[in-house]
């Protein structure tokens, strides 16, 4: 895969150290919404890069 973060609905993977931060922010967004992820992003002074590849819709 060429994406930094991949979410298949059951498993989220990230391709490296800073991609792991992207993955954590994606998980935060998926579970608690984009406002929570954006707030965490500003606290960490980190800007997400790339897009998340979703190969299946996450079950709620």
C-alpha cells in the first residue's frame, strides 16, 4: 500500500513513526469525531498528511 494509514474496519495500520501519529489521530476521529481529532492535532502541534485508505466501512 502507498497510503500512510490503512483502515479495513477491524485493523488500522500505519507505515512509520509519524504515520503512527496520523493513525492515532484517525482512530480518534473515527471514534469521537473530527473536532476531537483536530483538537488533539493542535495540542500535539502536528498536522496530518495524506489520506486514510478505508477498505471497508467501520462497524458501529
